[in-house]
């Protein structure tokens, strides 16, 4: 049986037809197969499914020409599919849930309190649409970012939307000007010489008229930061994920985003900042070079490597860092990026700056210096 109505025919009906052709009764078949009569009755009535053992018995009793064991099992399965009509159209809510989960990291959004946990698909869709500020999930338009990620995942759009939300709720403490932000760069660099001054970094950014938000990363997004504008040329925003707390990562990522703002680049979503440059646009390469050079002038680094014959000791690294007024962990980070030292080298110098931020988090938010969403003390580095 292969097509059309035959597909819905039950194995019991096939057995009945074969019993008629052989002249056997159900009792005869039960005795031939060594099975209880009740089992044969139930299979014919369609209240019991054919097992592998029964399929083998039917194939042996009626002969392979009327079906192998596999044929009998296939008939049973095809009948169940036909009767139960298992398809997408009969499971609309399952299909809608699947689509929703493919659009957003729903479980994480619930965990973070961005949407409420709902029992109905309708309400869940309303929650997600409300998060994006649209009337329905069909109307969701991802934020426009020039992502540098090799692989774009829906969760990146969700992170960017949350960063946008926080930025709109944060006051602009000062009127933005490129001159003020450029003037703040020297102060930022000075703060990067001392982890205890991490909070001052955020205050300098705010006083330059730039909103700063920290949104903990979402699983597998590998987002480091973003730079965008609520209003072109007047209301810039820098968003950080702080997925790593090490001082070199914090300093480099922040300055990278500062460069995007200074150059008035279109909205940018940056991922995997600590990875090799790879195939990056000139815009990204320029931001990388500028950030690295602000922290450790390229000529100074080259002179240092030449003096140490490309193999600097820990003592040499610390002395060099002190001579240029920067934290030794930032020098280590650049040496790692250049491949001069391994990523396991001098790990203790890569101090974590998340704790001082956490300690001042509530105060920073109440003063409108920065907005936070996530747990900075939860060391969930990807």
C-alpha cells in the first residue's frame, strides 16, 4: 500500500483481508503465531499497534509476498500518520513558538526581565513586539548596525535594541561636541593607568555629552560594544557588554567606540574585539589602530620591542608601562595581540575592572552618568 486512500488503511484491515483469502479465523492466526487471541483481536480492531515481534510473525504467517516485517511496521506508521494528521497546519502554536525562538533568545529575555514569561503564544508575541516597540512580531525591524561580526545571530539585534532602550532613558548630561570628546581622550588615558579610576572614565565620557550604557552580553553573540546616535551629530551613545573584565579589553573597546563617535561613523556593532583583525573594513582597522596608539604609541612599543629583542620580561613590561603612564596589563594585552607573548602569560596583570564599576553602579545610574543592565560581578567570559 503506497498512495492515496491505501495509506490510511489500517494494518488490521489488511489482516482481515488476508484471513478471508486464507480461510483462517482470528483464533487460527493466534495459534499459528503463538500469540494471544486478544492481541490479534486488538490489532484488527485498531486499538493495539503492531510491534516488531508481531510484524515478524505476520510476515512469516502470510508470506513475504504479502509484506515483510518492515512492510507491516511501515503500514502501522503510515496509518497512524494518516489518522492523527500530524503536520504543521495542525500545530499552529508550535510553529509560532518555533518562529519566535528563531527570531529572539526568548529564554534569556525572560531571565533578564526584558519580557514576561507567558503561558500563551499570543501574549508572548505581544511582549516581544512591545520590546521592539512595534505592533506585532511581523513588524519587527532589526536596529540598523554595521556589524563587523562574521556570523550575525538574532540575539545581536536583541542586545542592540536593549542598548538603544537604555540610552533613550538616560539623560544627556552635557551638550555633545567633538572638541570636548577629543579633549577628554588624554584624561581617559590617564585613568587607564590606574584601575581604581575606572569610574572616572565613565564620568569623563558623560561630561563630553556621550551617553554610556553597559548591557551584559547574550549567549553566543560575542558582542563587545557598539557606537550609535539617537540623533545624528548631537546625541551619541557608546554601549559596552563588558563580557571580559580585563583592563586592556575595557580600555581598548571603549576607545575603539570613541573613535567611531569622533569620526561620526554610522551605527556600528563590534564583536570579537580580542580576535585577530582578520578581514575588517578600513573603518574598523582605523578604529583599532587609533585606540591602540592612544594607549601605547606605536613608536614607543616598537622601540621597546627592539630594546628587549622581541622578548620582554615581566620586569621590563612593568617598567615600560610606568614610563609611558599606562597600566602594565594594557601593555600585556597589546603584546598578546601582536603575538609577542602567549595568552597565558602575565595573566595577573590583566586586572578586572568590573568590581569598581559594580561598587558604584547604583550611584552612577542615579546621577545619569551611565545605565547598566546585567551582572558585572558575574564573571561569565565567553
